C-alpha cells in the first residue's frame, strides 16, 4: 500500500511541475502600456499646463488645443519644454518647469508616431 502512495506522490509532483501561477499572467497584463494619443494624453496636459496662452480663444499664441498644430510643432514643443527656466524660449513661460514625467509623455507620444 505504501508503494501505491509513493507512486501517486511522484506522479503528482511530476504533473504539477508544469503548472504556472495565474499571478504571473496578471502582472504581465498590468505592465503593458497602451499607446498614447493626442486626445487621451496630450490634449489634457496642454490644457493643464499651456493655458491660457496656447488654447483657442484664450490666448494670443499658436493654438495647441488641436491635433494638427501640436503634431506640426512637436519638435519645437519638445525642445522648449526641456529648456531650463533661465533659457530663452523656455516654456511654459512664467511657470515652473514641467515635471520629467509630463515631458516623458510628450517624448513617448512623439516616439510612438503621434497618434490622434
């Protein structure tokens, strides 16, 4: 009888060695990032950090509350938001420098192809 239990234990151990935890699958799913878009990611940042100057009807600078203008000027936008506050051309003018995480969103959006 002991031989039967030992044999069942060994077979169970062999069968279970190929099982994986579902926690690993959940972790992998959570770390996947969605592609950035102008409407979902960039426009809210512009409204929060570039108003009133670059919002239509509120300022007298180029309107970045629309996709075409922002896409067309992304290289200049990236250059200016990465300057130091003391540098000529720094944006946002008369405001603190944007956080690295906000700048990274603009950089990532540009790297991903500027999705609308």
